[in-house]
C-alpha cells in the first residue's frame, strides 16, 4: 500500500554557514526521505532558510549590508552546501519567497478575523539570539541559557496571539497522543510548560516597524511586521501548497518535524496552538534530538565552535561523516563529537566490518568464480550456516523498518550491521579461501560466495537511504549497477533475487583504514 511521508528540518537562520548540528538534522531527514521513497511512499522532504527578524538584521549591520543581501548570500550558501553533499530535498524554501509571504499574510488575516489576536502593551526580557521574550526558566544567572548573553528589557505596544487559551486543549492532545512528541522526555517537558504555572502566556507576534522593518508586514496594520517565529513556522504549510494544493491534506497528515531541543517550545507550544487557531491538526510527530557537543558545549554559531561538514567531507569523505552522525547519536540524547571518535567508528564499522566483507567476497568471486555471481550448489543452500545469514538479513529488513518508524536511526544502523557481522562470521566458518583448495570442501565454495553476494545485495539495499553512494557502489560491484533507481522495499529485500552470472568487480577498498590523529591534527 502506498503511504505518504512529509519530513521537515528546521529552516536555518541565515547568519552563518552550515555546521555539523544542521548537518545532522538534514542528513537524518534525507535518510528518512530516501527510506520512504524506497518504500514507494509519496514523499516530500523540505528544508530551507529562515531570513527575517533581528538576528539577521544584526549580522547584516555587522557586515554593512542590507539584510536582503546578507540573507540571500547565506541562503545560497546553505542550499549549495546541501547540494554539494548530495542532500535530496524536494524544496528549499526561503521565508522571503513570494508564496510564503502570501501564505503568512493570509493566515495572519484569518486568525485576526477569527479573534485570536489582540493588541496590548508588553514589557519583558528579550533575547535577540532566541528572537523571543524569555521567561524565568530561560535564564541562568541573568543570562540566556542558550546564548550566554544578557537579554534586553523591552516595552512596547504589540499584537498578541492568544496562545494560552489553547493550553488546556494542548495538554489534553499531548496526553491523548503519547507519541506526538518523541522521545518521551521532551513530551514531559512540554506538558510541564503548558500545565504548570510556567510563566508562558500569550505570544507577541508583531514588531513595530520603527524598531524592525525586516519582516512580513501585518495585513491589518502596516506599522508592524510579523514576529519571525510566527512567520517561520508557517513555512511547513507553504511548502506543500496550503491551503488547497493537490497533496496538501495527504502530506500534512503524514508530517514529521525534525528539530533539536533548542527549538522545542516554538514547535511544541507555539506551533500546535497556531495550527489550532488556523483550523488544522498538529503535525503527525514532533521528533526532538539532542545536541552535538564539543567539549561539553553545544556546537553553535554563537559559541563559535562550529565543525564544517565541508571540511569533514574533504578530510574523511562525506559518507563516512554521515554514517558517524547517524550512528553515534542516540536520538533524543546529546552526543559528544571528537575526531578520534569519528575515526574509531569509521575504522571499526566501515573499514573493518563492511569494507572487509565487500573486499573479501569480491576478491574470492574473482579468484574462484571467474568474476561472476556463482549459482548456489543445490545441496549446499539449505545448510544451517546459510540459513543463519538469510535469517540475519530478514531480521535486518524488519528491524530497520521498525526503527526508522520509531525514529531510532542509530538502532536501525546497529541492526543492519548485525547482518554484516553475521555474514562475516559465516565467511570465517566456511573459509572459502581454504575450502577451494580442499577437494572434500571445494563444492561448497559457489554456495558460500553466492550467499555472501546475496547478503551484500540486501545489506546495500537497506543501507542505501543512509549511505547512498556506498550502497550504489556495492550493488555495482555485485553486478547490479543502477539497481537503486527502481528498487523497492520490502519486496526487493527478499532472499534469492540476485541474478546468477552477474559480473562482479573487486574495486578499491570502500573505506581505507584511517590512522588515529596526533593531537595537532584535530581540526574544527
Ligand atoms: O532555530 N546539535 O535556526 P538555527 C544538534 N531558524 N543540532 C543542532 C545543533 C547542535 N549543536 N546546532 C544546530 C532556528 N542544530 C530557526 C528554526 S524552524 C521553523 C525555525 C540544528 O539555524 C537543530 O536542528 O538556529 C536545531 O534545532 C537547528 O539546527 C537550529 O537551527
């Protein structure tokens, strides 16, 4: 049955270049989209840039530029970076795009007409880094918890979205839909935000033009522009053709937001209540991950400790970095980055485990099977050892599906590599390099090599959403160049589909072993 899948990343602020934090969310979204495309689902993958607001104006001023010039520059940098890294988004939205501006204004008008907005005087502590007024909980020793800077005291007349009217409904919704916000720790955090007296009231959604004119004008008061978060969140609707695009309802019903915990409140409180006022259901899931940290501090633009994905690509290859990101962060929990950990992971999983399986198998099809996938021996194929490899592959197919569904991609990869382990162990037991020279065992060699080629085919198919280039290369080496173009899960992962006689290629090592770094070689 064909289903739908709509995955979004946050739209990133255009005040600096992409770093490893953005890369993690984007690579994860890319992998999920690829997986669902492989399943034959109607899939849409959205990323983009968040261009309005004071944060961007500040950077533009520092650069002595018009904000439109600064945001254009960084937006193109983000887009080009993702393109260069092979990220297959369906749309790169910019909040300055004409269709987005029109949708934001139509929604503002609608919620204004429906009485969800009112004008008030307001005084509070504003953090330009967060682009919002802070509450007590956001402050540590008087400084913003995330940006480590003092907020500004501000007082002005503004328009407010009457968000708190929806808090009881939101708490009920979260309780009735236990996996709406996942993992659970963030669900509990949000429940306490809306249930207890957390100081979270209504949402100021305007900025007077006298102070800030870089934004979308309110349709009902041309003296104001729209607050950047109210504008930004709506991108998720614009991109799929709100209100009457052909697939809008189908895709919105299948929406999966990916964010880190820094923007939990806007996505878990502002956004569902905004949607309620607009008359739409919340997204299907709000999937929240932790931070990539460097020396226990969040990797971020404002703290200046960024790791560039382009530098990592040049040093280690992007597929290796991509694997590390997906495999080494348990979804929902913070992870520490170090190049030592990256190298250890690449060597253990990619060079030794997967790389060895590929090179040993294809070396031997070259030596013992004329460089072709051999036909399995009719008597050897149902042996318990062969069966164990088949079972390991079948289990990987089921586990990957289950863990992709539950947003535990690190576990999906772990499960997939269990099939790689099982195939390596099988090779160790069958010892085709010795068996070929032993008349009593020589007949087992074609079955052994067939089994390994077929396991590699299934492993590559399952790996393709996560490491697309590596998977395509493995498939090409077992005689199936281009197979990913028309592959489908789960049907193509059924055992026994590799064409016998397909030409195999030994090729270079997929992932050469990397020597551990000297301390002076660590880059940032
Ligand atoms: O917040 N670890 O944009 P932003 C993991 N424009 N992920 C990280 C990270 C880290 N150290 N640092 C950043 C904004 N990220 C708004 C979003 S959406 C309607 C508007 C990732 O450029 C992570 O996905 O600050 C995080 O939520 C996002 O970048 C913040 O990107």
